C-alpha cells in the first residue's frame, strides 16, 4: 500500500500535474514546450500579451476595491 508521501512524490514527478510555477504560467510554458513559440522574440511577445491581458482582467476588481474597500 502506498503512503501519503509516496503519492506526493508521484504527483510532483508527474509532468501533467499543475504545481509550482507551471501552474501559474497560464499556458506559456506549455506553448514553449509544444514548439508554438519557436523563438525568444515569440516567447517575449506571448509573455507581454499575457501580462497585458492579466492587467486588464484584474483592473475592474482593483477599481471596485479602491472605490469601496
């Protein structure tokens, strides 16, 4: 029978388990690994686009929180 520690080790060793920075890369790491971002400029453009989108996604929440904390 596997122990809790054994299961934890298997989860962390699994490349499909979303943990750490990979869970928060929002697909950029997966796109890089899949070859969808073949060069450093493509990676930089994707990262900039992602950060821009995240900023605008959070902006309404920040605005409302500022207006009514």
